[in-house]
C-alpha cells in the first residue's frame, strides 16, 4: 500500500534526508513514522545511510512507488566499487565520513553542507555526496562546505530536530540546526581558493562526477583516487612522514594547519579544514605525475618504502613508479632528475 504522500528523492539526495521528508509529508515525526512502519527495527542507532538493509529498501519501494534501484542510489552503499571496494559491516570505508553513533547521537562532524545549495533548493535537502570526505567545497558555488552549525558549533543531525518537542505539529525544514534552530543556509560563504588551475580542475571534476546520476569513475580515476587517499593518510602521519605535509604546503603556497597528529585518528574523521588542506597539498604530488612525486622523494620529504606501506590494492602503475626510488638505482634516478 502506497503512502498518501510519497515524495521522490531529489538528485543526489541522501537516504535519511529523503526518509525524513517522507515522514513530514505524511504529517508525522520521523521517530513516529519509523516506529509505525518498522516497529521491530531501530533506524537511528546506526549509520543507516551506510548499511541500508534490502528489506528496508523493498518496503519503502512498496510504500512510495519508487524503484529499488532509485532508493539504493540514495545510500552510501551505491558508492561501492567507486570510492571503496566493499561495504563492510564495520570499520572505516575509504573516503566516507564516518558517523560515530552513540544511540541517536553523533559524536563527530561527518555530515557537511553547502549553505548556498540549501538556500537555493526548492525544498532544502542533504546530498549523498556531502558524506564523502573528498567533498570539502561546493563545485557549483565555489565556496567551502561547513561541517557544523556556524552559530552554535553543533554537529549536523537533521533527524534530531523534533526530539524533546512532544507537542510539535509544524515541522521545520532540514536547513535548520537541531540544537539552536539557526538557519544553516545563512551560514557565511567562504570562497574556495586553489594554488593553481590544474588542481582546481581535477578536484572539481571529481566532485561534480560524484553528484552526477549514474556516473561511474573510469579505472584510471579510481586508481588516482586510491593513490590520493593513500597520500593524504601518510601526509598526516607523525610516524611515517612528519615533514611531508609542511613540504607540500610550501610547494603549493598554502598556509599549513596545526594538524592533529593523534596516532589512531582516521583521516576521514578529521575536520573539514584539515581534510581540505591535506587533499589540496597532496594533489600537487599527482600533478605532472610522476615528476612531482620524484621531486618530493629527491628533496627527502618522503621515503620510497613509506609510499607503499599498508597500501592494500595498490595500483600497479604506482607500485612500479615507486620501485624506481629503490636505493639500488638511487644515483641513476638523481641523474635523470
């Protein structure tokens, strides 16, 4: 039986954003809606955007008239094979900002937003691509993303807007902070600045493709993203390459941030500012590839063995390139440079 109101997902809409809009369109709070439709399943004590059961997708397809393919496309699982190899039940997924779920609370700033996108939406909604750690600026409006409320600093949790309000009958749109009710679409707009056009084009192309319907990265693009992810991880490691980030900032004329060098801090859990800065810096290594990579090695900013350490599923081209830095041909490579 189809629900009285059954709005379809907007382009690139995130599963939970769509689910809340369905509940509100039917005049129900999201918690009430979920308890009525799924009485034996707790939706909000897990990252439901990442682990969306097949039965839930099938149930919503029956209730909304949407195809299962259309609904699956709103989940982070649809990025399997693009940004990560397999959607694991636990552990970190490559490039996916991780929610630290504690019952219905979130303990980090995993959800980001573009205030101008929210401001220009016919009905404000949150994008699936905004859960990708690579997505630190808006390619449409050329401004930096936000990962918290610009007024109170609270993390983004649009599903918590109704909690503690038993007599609420008028639902606010998703662009309001759950903690202080500040309009997120009114957050300051910081223009994004790039060190050169090559980095801008490459990064912007990836972000635009992420948000495009049914786009599939090419094999080369997937390999480049794998290499970039490995580079940002080692660039923020205090143990492997403590000087690489500062070196890359110098090459790109960026002001280095005081990075959190905690040993067990996963890169995807870093602040948006740290992620943006490290991506920007490491993209220089992929420029004029592999020349800049060789240059960083020659300048002793990175050792060749660190470039392969813990690099699972390393692209063959990258492995062969790094093997040229082996000390056995060290002098020959120096002469080539």
